[in-house]
C-alpha cells in the first residue's frame, strides 16, 4: 500500500501553476499551499472544496514567508517566530477545510523549509511546535524526508512521523534530495519517473538521511512540473498494474 501526495493550490491571484482539478482525480493526499510560498484564500477554499468532494485527504503545506522565491530560499527565522508562522498557516487552511466539510489531516513543509529541517534541530523543532500549537493535544501527522530531524522531532513529540519518497527527484548518496540548482535534480523522463515510483512502492523503503533504510508510507509527485497530471495518472495506473494498493496513509 502507498499514499500518493502532490503539492496543490500553488497559485496566487490570476497566476496559476498546478492543475488542481486533474491532480485531485489521481492523488490520495493534497499538500495545499497556505499562502506563504503560494496560494491565496480563494485558491485555498477552492482546493479544499474539490478535495472534500473527491475524498482526498487535505494537508497543510507550510513554508517560509517567501512568495517571491516560491519558498525555495532558506531563511534564518527565529524558532518561536517560525512556530507561530507554521501554526498560522495550518489554522488558515483549517478554516477552509472545515467549511468544505473536511479537516486538515497532516502537515508537510515545503521547499527550503523541508530541506532545512532535515539537519537543523532548531527549525525542525519549531515546525513541530507550530503543529502542536495549531492542533493541540491530538496533534497531526508530519510528512518529511526519511531519517530527517523533522521526523525524529515529530516522533519525540508524540506525532505520527510519515516518511515519504519523491518519484521525480534525484537523491544524494546520503539519502537527501539533490539541490534543485544542480544538474539532474529533477527527473523529467516520464518513463523513469513511473519506473522509480513502482520500484519505491514495491521495495517499500529508501535510503534515509541518517544512513539507514526507512519504509516509506507516501510517494510525492510534484504538481508544478509540465504534464504533472498526466504523469500522476500514469504512475497510479502503473502502481495498480504492479499490485500496489493506492490509498491514504493511516
């Protein structure tokens, strides 16, 4: 069994990047931009409504406050401030999720924040503190890179830590993502992406940032790449043909 997640709602005003409607027909979990790297109130509302209609789990994709850089620039945000900003983003999305008859079911950092929390204990702890602030004692699952400090901090705080893999991103020997500025960081060949997705789901584990091999529970397909919706459908069909059941993580 594997969960399929994608980054959605990545637009602002008249500018749109992701084909939300098409992707929501394929994925089981939607990482919805909460306004800091992309997304605005109307986009957040619309994506939540579509996700609720199709039974797709809604997740808060939290980010550094970086609209101009699409959340891909690392920032030295004080831990207490970052925790507040994470809680703020989750709370904003929760309003629209509840209005659509659903709820925010998990949290996933975006871009530079995702990568920073792999090795930075202060930033990882701040994200977890923000999740706790927004979700209270019940908490929310946190998606992150296998072997990251983020997932360790989430587990230590009593939150469900969900390791994920990327079918369309290259990895370093250490199990971290190849920086986007380097050649080959993003896998563009559709056949390669499909093959990688099936292999990751079938093997059930990937090399982690701490050197171990970790079972993955979710597979990410980026919504901002050309032809993302069609590629996501091909991945889901290939997984089904390989006998892998696609459904949201428990």
